[in-house]
C-alpha cells in the first residue's frame, strides 16, 4: 500500500492518501475542506481512482472535505456507525474491511477520544485518528469521550499490534510525522512504561484544555459530510 501524508497548518491536521499500486484504487483519510483543491490535484497527478473518503471520527477542529470530494470524484464516504451520519455511504463497525484493489484496510473501533473513533489498519501501518498521537493522545473531555475507554482502546487494541507497526496520527503539534507501536509503548508519557488505567485517567482528567475554536461549526458540518 502506498501512503502520502499531507498537512493542514491551520488545524495541525494530517490527511492521508493511500492506494494500491497495481490498480491505482485509492482512499483519502481525514480530508480537510480548505485542502480539497490540493488533494484533487494530487489525485489527478498520481492518476488514482479515488474509491473512498474515510473519517477516523467526527472532528471538532476542522470541517471535512469528504462531501466535496464525493461530488467531484464520485468516491464513497465512510465513518463509524455511531456518528448516525445519514450522508455517509458506509456505516463502518469494528472488523469491517475497505478494499483497494487486492489490498484492504481493516476497521478497528478505538473509542475514547469520541465514541466514533476508528483506526484503519494496513499490513504494517495504523491510521489512529486522534485516539493515539505521537507521544500523546486525544483529549477525552467532550463528544462522549471517556478516558478509561481511551486507555482500553490504546493498550488493548493498538499496543497489542506488532511493535514495528507504523503509527500515523490525525494531528501533531510538535513536529512529528509518525511513530511506531513499540515507541509509544515505551515513550508515550501518558501511557508508556506500564502506566495503569487509573494513572491515565488521572492524567486526562487533570488537563485543562481550551474548547476547539471551530467546534460549534465543525461538528454539525461534519455530521453532513462537510456540505
């Protein structure tokens, strides 16, 4: 599976374009509406057939470009069924598969940041959305977030994967582009080195974070695929 990592500076968001090299069938993960022109141009340059626009969750800090990409390129939109998102073509659940040529993404339900969190697994990579970041994790104080569920998702589903699995997060604020399961097991300051569930909950509940500036706009817009 080929992977291209793209960045939106305004929201510190990563978008991923992935494709099967033999068939050129592709998917975009966590698109951003302001970057649709950029992404469409790249898809055309790489001569890809965009089959899917996938979301890792309902975002609170940016508006998705999935609806616009569907209108322009005819792709199908996928998000976790908990979103109740009537505009989506695929209501994804744990262990679903999304096929690109002879390869596929496996859906892993990883709630905790929100109740709509999905990670997408390839043979050797994992797109974690906001549930697990490089040396961090997604906040758990809104959108049905739950620190205990976040810990369970990360330690029970992500940290059990092979250590060499590459972690691709939906955000980064410190200049990192990716990590590995083994690195995060060892070095993640909130979860690494065997931190307990209670310790993680205490860390997350003690955080005092500002409300995302676009939340009141982004969440309702993302429930209609950004349109």
